[in-house]
C-alpha cells in the first residue's frame, strides 16, 4: 500500500462514498457509486490554497434528484438528448422514456447505481466501478441492447483521470455514444472575479439548434462562439454543441479555463473518438462545463437521415473507450 496514495470507503449523509487521496499534492476526489459513479467532489492544493475544482452538489440528496447537474456525470449509451426518446435502428423502432422536456437525455448510467470492482494505490489512487445493463430491468425495457460499462477514476500528481469503456455484450449490433458532463467552478475561488477568467476550446463549427436539438445544419464558430483563442468568461453564456474539433499535435483535445485571480490554469484533456464538445454555463451558477462527446445530440435520429452525427455502431464484443483528464496547474 502506498503512503502517498490512498483509497478508502467512508460514509456521508448515510451513503457509502469512496475517497481518493494524493497526500503529496493534497488532492482529494470523492465518488458516490449509487448515483452514476459520480465523482461529486475534487479538490487540490495549489500555491498553498485549496482549490475546489468541481462544483459539488449542496448535498447527496440533491445529486440523486438531479444526477446530471453536479460533479462529473457519465453519459452512456448516448449523451444529451434523443428526440421524443424514439429512434430507429436497423429497421426497428425503439421507444425510451422521454421525461425530460419530452425527450430522453444522457443515457442510463448517470442516475443508477454502479458496483465497485477494484481499487489500487500503486500508481496513483484508483477506483474502478462497473455497470451491467442486465441488472436494471427498466434499462432493458427501454434499450434492449445488452451492455456493460467500466469507469476508473485515478488521482495522480494532483490530476484526475476518468477512463471509460462501454462494451456491447449482446448478440447483435448496438448504437452508441459516450460523453461526460463535468461542472467546473468558474471562478475557481469562492470570492473570485469572472473578469479574471478566460475559456478556450479547440472548435471550428457549431451545430444549429432548435429547442436544444440539432437541425443538422453546421455553421462556423465565429464571434461570441469563436473559442480557439479564448474568450472572457465574464458576460459569456454558453449552451452550445461544437464540432470540427482540432486536436493538439499529441492527439489530445484540450479545453482550458484560465483563472488569473486564482493563479490557476485548468486543462481538460480528452483522448478517444471525441468529435463534439459541449460548452455550457449553467444559469445563475459560478461554473462552466466542458463536455467531450463522441457524437452530437440526437445522433440516434440524425445519422439515419444521412447526417454525419458521429453515431458509433458497436458489433458484438466491441467497446467504445475514452479518457478525460482534468489537470489543475499553477500559472
């Protein structure tokens, strides 16, 4: 067992949580298995100050009631909305529950319990959790494509990494998309100034939306939506699905929140088949979301229309994987 890295089971508000610690950087992450394996808190010490990186829920009951609203929600087998919860795949039409504004939203794994599979402390503090759709009859009813998901959180050198795998374990092909919806504090300090913050994302186009669903039309990410060189956070409001992303030479997609007031740069680096990035500023809240997706909103319906929406079709035994790393560092 490492003296530097620890993973321990704890209790909070009557719930079992897991706490990952990196003593050298005083970094800490907390995971709630029963609500989507959500990493609902993540903090690190930089230049002697504690930085709460994620916007945590006020309490765990609030997280249970709004599982996609705080922390680090995992979105599978589709991110964002599916129009009316209905889609056709390989000639057959499927109907999912459409309780969110008349649409299905964010897949099935972010609201339901996961099982803790393993932990380790030899190379960072890591916790692995698993989800099997066969354990959830209400999921099977809506989405009769058997799948398993595995998520591993690793805290190392003060950075938090989420490694994900979603596998088709059925006997036929399965439509799939993956994304995450982390909420980052912006500004990073409670008394921070938004005027000291900038946001940057490597995006060149934006999906035209109607009622928060893509029309299929793409437009250049210009003006207020040109985030390649960075934009001030103060006065900015985003709820946009960007695409035509530009990876760095090492293949990673990097979104950046720069908070000069806190003296911290927060980098969100994604690796995998990610091709969309949602940037969202929750109304009335001091936070911002950088959400890497493997497909756009409503890809289940756009792709059959001949629109390149990023839908992934997993054959039996195939898996969709992706890694998202959150790196807070001193400016």
